[in-house]
């Protein structure tokens, strides 16, 4: 056992994304293997006090051990298939922050399709009259333009309509067979799966907006739609009166906080990217899991709360 965990106290909120039995690093670094995930959860259970969202609200936390709250972002169906039964079996609580994009026509997330497309897609694609080329960057293929800018980065702050346009163009570029054999990397949970999760006392459903846009650049009306619509939908599906909220990419603005304040959305979760030190009091900071390291090393970094 790493020494670092032994005397560690306080709270660490962890962020997982996808879980897969396939090669987790096939398209990006948001997936962890099912085996590694299970080993890590068991280690955390052994050395930490695993808490639920309700424990956090009621301050029902240990003063002698490090408290850990497990969260999942993006609402992948693989969370339901792999994490859900394992967590139930071992009595481990969690929050699932889901988008409500599964209810729309293009029911998959922008980044997933942008990551999968160049692996199977053409050498050159035309997106909004701009050419993008396949290029291997670190472990994965990406589409980049003439100035070497990645497609995902170029459209990071784009509005919904523009991003959906990109998705439609990429979706038709690939043969559907390429997507069909990789559904684990982009398929999202349905309302009925979300409801099933929420019915278990261990789990809480949180909102991760409607379309997973970067909230930092959206105006008031767009923010209301992205945040409030998704929260209302999830309240309706789960019957939960409290829906915690996590910012996509950990990005937000003062305007985002104003919208949340206005609608009494109190339980906000971010990542390390705070705009202002004082926001520590309103945003719960979360620690990202690294899918490339061993469970014992991950436990060490969880205890430290930083990767250094
Ligand atoms: Zn996300």
C-alpha cells in the first residue's frame, strides 16, 4: 500500500468517463479498461471511505480516512453495462453526470465522433469548405487542417448548429460498419437506463448539460437551454429533487454561475480549472483518473490530489 494514502484525510472527488473491454486507448484517453477500473475501485474501497452524493450533502464523512466520491461524466451506456453491476455488487456509491443528448436526433457526443472518424475515415475530408487531413498525433489519428489545427480544437467553442453540421459531415464520411463495431465508444444511456440507475440508493444522476458544449462562450439564452432543460428532463426521468451539475470540459464563466444561482442549482462540480480562487466555495473540485497508469500508482496520486 502506498504510504501516501495512510495519513491522508479530507475529500477527493474522482472523474471517470468510459469503461470498455476493448482497447481503451483506441480513440482517445477518456476510456479505462474494465479490468483496471475494477481493480482501482476495490483498492479505493480497501483504503478509503467511499461516499455518496447524499453523504456529501449531509457531511457524513470520515475524519480518519480519505473520503472518495466516484463520479462518471458523459453518460456512456458502458457505464450502465460495466460500472453499474460492479458497483452494486461491491456496494460502492457514485454520481453519473449525463447529457440529455440521447433524446435528440444526433444522439451521440461531438468529441466521440470526431475522435473515431479519422481512425476509419478518408485521408482528406471537407468540413464547412475547409480541408482536414488524417494525421497521427501521439497514440491516435486526428483530423488537422493546413495550419495543423485539430478539428476538435477548431470547433471547441463552436455553437450547437455548427458542431452538429461537423458531426453530420463526419458521420456520412465513414462507412457505418466502422461505427457499428465501436458502439461502446460513443453510445449513450437511454432514459430507461438512467431511471434504473437512479432507483438504486447508491447512485445519483447529475446533469452534464444537454449537448456537451463549452459553456464558457455561450450567451444567457443558450446557457438556460443547455443547463435548465437538461436538469428538468432529468428531474422528470429520475424523480430526484436535487440534480447536481458538472460543467463539460470543466469550463464555465461568471454568466454560468449567474444562471445556476438564479435557478438555485447549488451543487456544482468542476475540474481543476477555476477562474477565481473564491469559486472554491461554490464549485466542488474533481480529480481526473489517468487510464494509463497502474491502480496502485493511481491510488497514490488520488491520495496526493495531484499528478506530481
Ligand atoms: Zn464531459
